[in-house]
């Protein structure tokens, strides 16, 4: 708005800009269609740069400033990634070589398509757990034994198990491991397609509805589930891999029943590895400011444990379960099974949402802390392609991982070129070093997984502070975690999402409402229930509603206004017109509750001869938006107040609210034919002054509430 050079009463006059006429729908569609159909070399190159951001920043890459940090970071992440990849294969119910494939392809694809410089994309424990649950279910339905951990040393990795005769038709030429990776790739392709669609349709905002308390609670509950699933490897016992509701509880009962059959060699190895890993992690946390590079504890423990297992012949002498043969090289690509894709289409939805939410939130977090920007929709495309393309190369679902991203930042990462270095380390293992892990005990891999859960399990300590900050968020956290543990991980995610939406709806439906009064001789107004010494406005009631006015809270808006002002305008106007009871006001004046806002419409109302005020001013500054029901509420309220001789003024309306009032015809039918400027005031003080001038009242005396 511009300031007019003409003056009225010595004060500048605001002159509203005239917005340009909006183009018609047909004209807009034709313009967009023409732009999308125009093809040029410059436009094609811009599209390639948008799709592959690496083509932009690689041209500005500084070898002197960035190369050393990227190489160091990539080497450290690659060293950490190899043992974690082998370990997380236990969670997914797949052979370790598929985890290595996944880490290799995910790093290369995100290097080309990602917009974050510091995020590490690869295998993630929560997603591995969700993949493993679907794989176990499908194995059981196909006639395989999900409790079988795969081939041991010297066994054929694609051999059928003992129940081969009872397998479904068409599966007799495919062993347990073969069918497991088929299920995983079908699930991964579906999840990747969902994520790519979210990015193409620019629906990145959908992941924002997975709030941080929901994600933290889900991580906590899933971590307890992961910990429970690894106890059988830590103890070296064979228990059924339960499915469905109450998985954690039933697994614990099975573990208690089988505790007497624990393998002593696995128990001792687990105890020593856990002690070393936990002590090293604690030392690394305390000395992280002094250490330039974090200690590769997992790799050292795995190398030492492999040597002890190999030369001590722990598998042959004590029956300790080991990783088995890990083939080198790559297998030919294979198209995921369409029939399996339809079977797991619903299971891929939570997988895609969780992966998208963690990836986008981590990318935005690191971008804020390092002073650059990321594109949420491109991040969804990048993570989706990290699932779609590798699904044809025997890989399973990936996303960004917080722990490795933090290590990446701490070791001097500057760009995503470090992902190429990490992929090279994984490739080295795939081509030559993988067979060296043949005699590695599974209990050692389980120890690596359990120790990696420290960060998620420690989030339980944040619940008291979250409770003091927001009880609704704390309830979402606890309910999500408890449902994940007691019911299922998918059920926990759904319960947390529903509670988050209900919490959001509840805050919108019952926002805080208050009466305002003047702060001394200033032009500012505040809540009378929160502050003392405020100066009341004689004959004027100033009402603030801290939320939108829509169909969900219009009744609460009216009940709050009637309760605080002490007058039920609807019933009073009906009584005056001879259509209902007498005018009502609340007994003892306005009813307030400092903690919960105004009382509801159940406040005690008694007949009154007339209202004690002549104007109601509504502070619309917190009014976020106004829908048709809210507009009808204001129109009816103005009609009822007009029947009682009370004026209704609106102050501090935002442009969207003002436009809604104008389009709804509210401003064309004001009191006594008043125009828009007389009904919409720029501040609460202007509205109060206008009300006084209309009724010729003096300024308030120097009294306070």
C-alpha cells in the first residue's frame, strides 16, 4: 500500500493498490501448455541440471579446498559401512552380499541426484527391520522356514530347505535366499515408485505430517523391536521368527523358553564384543572434539572376531552360527516379479513414507547448519531413484541415515564426492575381500546392530522435557513407541500419524480465546487473564481468537465470545424479537480460566435488561484463515449484535482474511451502510478510538483491572 500525498486531518491516508485482473483459466492453461511444449537446447540442459545437480557443482569443484576432506570422509564412511552392511543383512533376512550391493548403488545414485552435501544414503536399520518383516511373512506364505538364517559354510546359498516338497508351485527352482531377495526387490521397487511420484507431483510436504515426536517415538519403538530380534543371535538359540501383532512380546516369551539352550560360545563372544564396542563408543563420544577421525571400532572388532572364529574353528567345534559364503562380483540384473509387487504394494507405503521423512528432514537439517539450501522434491526423486534403479540389481530399500551423516560431517566432508569414495571401498570388498568374512559369527554382527541403537534408545531420556514443553507431542511419542513394541511397527506408525493429526485438529478446534485491555496509556492491548494492571475500555469489548475461524471451531468461537463478554447475542436477539427467551448474560460477568481459556457455553446465564457495552472489537491478527462457515458465523454475529444495538468491528485483518470478507459480501452490508474502511480497522487501538468517536465517549479513567 502506498501513502497518499493528500492529508486528512493531518494524518496520511492509505491508498489501496488495485490488483491486476486475474487471467482466465483457459488463458492460464494455454500459457502453461505452450511453455511445457517448447523445446530448446538451453531448456533441455536446464532440465538435466535440475535432475542431476552434480552437473552444476562439479564444474565449481575446488580440488585444493574440497578433495582432501571428501577423500577422508569417504574412506571413513566406507570402512564403517562395510561391517554395518553385513550386519544389517540379519535384520532384512537377506544374504550379506545384497547389503553390499545396496550400499554401492545407493551412494553412486545419490551422488548424481542428491541436493544435500552431507547426507549419507544407504542401508538404514529401521527400514531393514520393516523389509525383514515383509520378507519373513512372504517366506512363510511360500512354504519356507523364516527362522532359517541362510546357508552356512560350504552350503549352496540357493539350496532349498527341508520343506521343499511343500512349496508353492513355481518356487521349486528357487531357494529360500532366492525368494527372499525377490520379495525384497519387489518391495523396494514399489517404495521407490511411491517416492518418485511424490517428487514428480511435488508432494514433498506430505512427509511434513510425520512430526518429529512421531519419528522419534517410531525410532524408539522400532529400536526395541530390532533389539528383540537380535537377542536370538546374541544367545545362539533357534526360536521362531514371529509375525503379526505382539511380535516383541511373543519373541521374548520364546526366548525365555529357549534360554536353557543358549550356545555358550555365542554368549561369551557377545558379552566381550558388546563390552568392547560400548566402551569404545563411550570413549569416542567423550573425546569427539579431540579425534579428527572416529575410531573404526566395528571394523576392528569384526576383523578380530573373524580371525578368532577362523583359527579357533568355532563353527565346527561349538556349533556357532557364522555368516557363510559371501560371493564376489555382481550377479546379472533381474526385473522384480510383478505378482510380488502387487502383493507388497500396501507394505511399501509406510516404507516409502518413513524413508522420505527421514531423508528430507536430515537433508534440511544439515543444509540449515551449513548455510545452503536443498530441494525437498528433488530429495524425494533422489531417494526414490536410489530404490527404483537398484531394485533391478538385487538391492533393497535405502534412505538417509543420521549416524553416518554425522560421521561424514565430522570427518571434513565438503561435497557428495565422498559418496563415490565410499562406493569404491564397498566395491573393493565386493570384488576381492568379501570371502574373508566367511567365518564371522552372526552374534558379532548382532552386537554391531545392538550398539548402533544407542542413539535411538537414548531418546527416551527426552520424554520428560517433551512433556513439560508439549503434552500432546509427548503423548504422540509415547503412543507411537508403545504401539510399535506391543502391536507392530506399521501399527505404531499409523497410530502416531493419527494422533498427530488429531492433536493438530484439536489445537485448531479449541484455540485460546481472551478479552483484551489497554496497557496503561499506550496503544497496545493484552490478555486480561494473563496480565494485571490493564486499563479497561468502557463500553468496548476487545476479543482475540488465536486460531482460524472455520467449520470445525465456529461453535467454540461463539461460546468463547459469549462467555467472556457475558452476553449470548443469539438468544438475546431472538428474545428481543419475540422469538425466544429473554436476553441472557453470564452471572457475575465474564467467565475466564487462565489455563484453559474461556469457559464453554455451559456457563451460568441469567436474564439481563441490557448489555453493558455498545461495541465488540475482534482482533483478527491471529486469525489465520476464514472459510465459508466462519464467514457465515461473522455475518450472523453482526446481525444479532445489530439487533441489540451493538456494533461489530474487525481489526488487524490479514490480506487473505480481508479478501475472504470482501468476496463473501461481508463488507457490503455493514452497520448503517458503513464502508469497508469503517468496518476493518488497521489496529485494535484504531478500532477502539472509532467506537468511542461513534458513541462520543471520553477516554478511560486512570483505573486498572
